[in-house]
C-alpha cells in the first residue's frame, strides 16, 4: 500500500472482502447476543453499533491518516488483527457490565452501562472500518472497486450466518468471525516486513486461544431462564440451538413447575408434571406430561382460553404461536376435530414431538395435528384452509420491553387475515395478560372492533364477548352475531369458573366486576366506551380518559405492544417520581436513550476533525462551501441508505418468519447488489457523474413509490410459498433498489478524492455517523409516520442528491487559494 494513488494488490482486495464479510457476520450475531443476554427486539441497535464504529473510524482517520501514511500496511494489518481479537474479547467484557435495560427509567447508572456496552461492542467495527477507510484513502483511483468489494463481501457474510447457525452455536459462530479478521490481517501482510508478520502471528495465536475456548452468551439475571435456574433443584434437561434461537428445557424435581396462565381458582385439577421451555432465555411455554394420563389435561377446561369450546363442537382449530403444544393439547382435549399448529420457530415442534414425544402425546399425532413452520399471516393468506376457530395468545410483557417490536399479527390487517380464514360460523379468540389500567386487552378490543367494522359486521358490539380471569383476558369475535344461547353459555362458563364478564351483548354494570373485584369496573367501563363510542379515541394518540396509549396498530405502524405516548413519556420523565417512571415502556426508553447517545456521539465525531487543527482544517481545504457540500451529500446519503435498509428488514420479518432470516436476507441483498452497482458505476459514470446520480435517485424514488403501493400485497399473496421461493421473491424485489442505491456514494467519494483527497476520511466518517443516527431513529419515527411515510422520506432524500451534487462539484472545482 502507498498513498500515491497506486493500485491495490489482489491480496489487499481479498483482505477487504474477507474483513467485510466477518464484520457483517459479527453484526448479525450481535442480534443473537442481544436476544440471549438482554433483548432481541431492536434489530436497529445492532446495526447502530456497527455504524457507530464506522463513524468513529472516519473521525480517527481524518485526524491521523496523514501520520499513518508512512506505514499504511502496518496500520491496515494492526486494525485487522484488532478486529480478530476484539470480536471475542468485546463480547466477553461487555457481558460483565451490569446492564439492566428495564431499569433505565429510574436508575441513571444504567445510562452509563448502556453507553459502555455500546462502545465496547463497537470496537470490532471501528477496527474493520479503519481498514476500509485506509484503503479508500490510499487508492483513490479504485474507490468504486474497493467500495464494491466491501459491500459484496459484507453481503456474502450476511448470507452465510443462517447457514453457520445450522451447524454451530452462536458463540462459536461469533468466535469464527475472529478467524476472518486474522486471515485478513495475514493476507494484507504478505508483502510486509517480518515485524508485521510477527505482530499478526502473536495476535492470531491469542485470537485462536480465545476461539478454542469460545465465548459464552450468559443471560442477564432478570431473564426468565436465569430466574428459573436460580430456584432450588432446577437443572437443564436439554438444550439445542439453530436459526430459531437457543432452546433450553428446564426440569425441577424438588420445586415442581406449574404454568397454567389464566387458570380459574375454581379448577378441579392441576397441571401435570411440567418442563419449562425457553427460547433465548425467555419463557415460551411449558411442556406437560400428557401422554401418561388421559386426565392430565383436565385443567385446560378451567382456563380462560377454553371459552370458545363451550360454544362449538368438534371445531377445526388453528393455533397461532403453538409453541410446544399446550394449546394444541387443549383443543384436542376439548373436542377439536383437527388442529393446525402454526409455529414459525421450527425448533419448538422438534423439541416437543421428537425429543419429548413421550410427554406430548396426542399433540404430536399426525392424524389429528398438522404442524406448520410458517408465519400465521402466510398461512391465512394462502386461503387453502378454513377453520371454525383461530386462537392467538399474547405473551406477557410487564416492563414494556417490546414497545418497539413490530408484530404484524396483532394489527388490524393481521386480525382481518385470521378472521377471513374462518367459515361462516367461525370464531376468533385472543388471549393475553391483564394490567391496570387496561392496556393490551383494550387495544385488542379496539383492534377487533375496527376489524369488524371494516368487514361490515356491524354493530361490532353484537359480535364480541370478553371476560377476564386471574391476570388473563379472553376476547372472542364471532362471524355471526352472538345468540341468546351463546350469551347464556358464556355467562354459565364464566360463573362456574369465577371469571368476570367484561363485555357481552346486553351486559350491565351489575354483571361485571363480581369475582375478582376492583374498586371500579375499569375493564367493563373501558370496553363500554370503546364499543359504544361514548368516549371516542383521540387520534392519533389513541388515549382516552386516563387509559394509556391504546390506539389499534396497523401494518403501516405495527407496534401493538407500545402503551406510552410521547406526551405521557415527556410528562412522566419531567414531573413523575421513580414509581411513575417505572410505568414507561422500557423498549421506548431504550430507543430514546440509544438515539440520544448515538446522536451526541455522531455530532461530536463529525465536528471533532473541524474543532481540532487536523488535515481537513487547513486553509487550503477548509472553505465553508466545501464543508457544507461534503456534509450534506454524504450525510443525506448515509441516513437515507440505512433507513431504507432497516425498513425492509422489518417488513420482511413477517414474510420470512424470523428476524435473523430477514436481517440476513435484506443485508445480504442490499450489500451485494449495492456493491455490484458501485462496481458498475466505475465503468460508466466517469463522463457525466451527476447524470448517473440523478438517474439512480429517480430510480430509487420510483421503486420506493411502487413498493409502497404494491409490494405488501405481493408479499402477502406469496407468503405461503416454500421458504426458498420466498427468499427468491425477496431478492427479486430488493435487488433493483439495492443496485441503484450503490451508485451515488462511490461517485461522490471518487469526485472528492480527485479534488479534495484530504476530505475523504471525513466524508467516510460523516456517512457512518449519519447512518448510525438514522438507524437508531427508524423505529421511533416509524411509529409516528408509518413505514410508508419513512420510506417516502428516504426516497425524497435521494432526490435531493443531484441538487446537492451540483453544488458539491461547483464548490470542489473552484481553484484552491492558500492565501484565503
């Protein structure tokens, strides 16, 4: 490597591609780390960490690139080796930090812990970005080629992660990324002096030692698995891992497990011996010993989810989120003719019906049960089956950590898809946790109300029944109006089990709040307000009286677990005490803190090279117009690119069925085809670069408009296709967009390198810093403007690039005047 614009050797180009692949694989594996140790819901958090490292790298190179030019090879090799070591060491060290994101609202120390965790985990990305930035700065004539190889390598790394997780645990897959960094260091040092090789060999030996032992993903103390194993007598009975996560089965012979959500206090029987089943350290269900005793499932008649079976005989049932089969067994126990068990995670039915087939009994009988490993939306979209009953269960989320988690099944459109799969006498059952004041129960009631209105089943109040038990509600929506016989059966069912009526046609205030008494019949009053429109929702907040944020979610804003509005968040944080702050959705708090932290860091990193008297701050190049043009062009480009990328990761989760699949496919497609676009631009974009930027921007805007209008329907219609076919559809949809998005950056960087080369590291940093801010802001902005709105905003940003680009070229072509 030299700094005179010479050509990069094949070994260096190979090292760049290999390092980019390892860095992207590490980025996706961080999602798995967050899932096991803390939370899996903020995919943008892992991407923010990567971009934080890239932004920091740009500032570092802007400050020190001139000092490194005497030994660029050594700097490249050292940073590649740093990536290899830190990919393992950072993860091990970060887990020692006592971070508890659930305590962010009231424990200010958690802010410091969160920032420290982010900085530690961003070190590998900082090292990898230094290598790429050094290459772009050292070889200005090959900017498009280097950038293209960087993107293609990163895309291939993203595609390899799902395959690696089939064969290896996440821990060893992450440790393998360290080997990629070491190999990149060795490749780049082929022509280096022996001292560099000695340093790399030492780092490689250290990295291999770490890899041999691996790095353990240890769940935080507040995770379900940690608390379960802390109980006397608890032990791990079985564990396995794959693309569906890490599944752990826990048995306790001294303190028997008893999980029976919504069980009546009048129950005549108890659950059988149970095993706790955890995915990524979160409890997903209990595996009961049903096979040994025909009466082992008798307790299932006394839970709130048994309500619809009191109104129908031998139904064909679809169980959404079947898990390890407890609700499947309930359906069969209560007379179901056939059950379609819908579970996107293939590991759970494998555990239930292969590893513990002797426990599961009839839930794994292929004549009675069909297990389907797809999303429910895909099954319902296929319309190959009709059901008498569809059941959906919502997991408890007392801390609100899932506030920024998108869930397309609990939206109005998701409910409509389930409802449309019912026959003319069919019923939809939704069960979930209760909480005061009413939150999820009220949001689901409003969602079903709106869904029934959309399907012209009016008045909705005649098609809805709702009751609550101990910390669990059951909401029933029927295709036909609830009859007098149904009304009587529901009342008898509730009375025999001590469940309180929340809503039923003809209900009065005296009928509610009779068994599990509250000071006021809050659930009934909230239901009456929602169904009789005596207190309409205040759009867009959806807050009525003192009820938290309960507006129905839509596919455009699919955040059904969010219950803290912006106004209530601000007022609580400013005026509330510690107890009141604890009621804020933890997920929203994490998103806000993350955005604030990375924005502050990003602004500092952009301004720092200007504040210090570094290479970008000399009189020859520090002209205000050049600074503004560089900042606008690369800043807008970085934010718009990442916003579109993350938006599609979320959109494809419901299509592909798992965050790891969606993240791998989207990142892989975007990076590979953007890399191809970059390589193509180097061949055709030298004569009229701005015309090519304008053409790319117009293409991006047109494709985004078409996607907003048509792609959701296309994905929904093809949701039942085989997994390989769905991946092919996703590639076909995203490839043209990604190809066009890969063109503007290398053109701008190539122009900058040819006229103001000392600004290249700063531009690299600007792109990374604005990208990290964009990544952190996506979920917060989307919940306000929707996916269509944020995608439109990103497309408009691309349309400004030709305008900014004209000023960019005009300013850069001005002759330098050292006297200024």
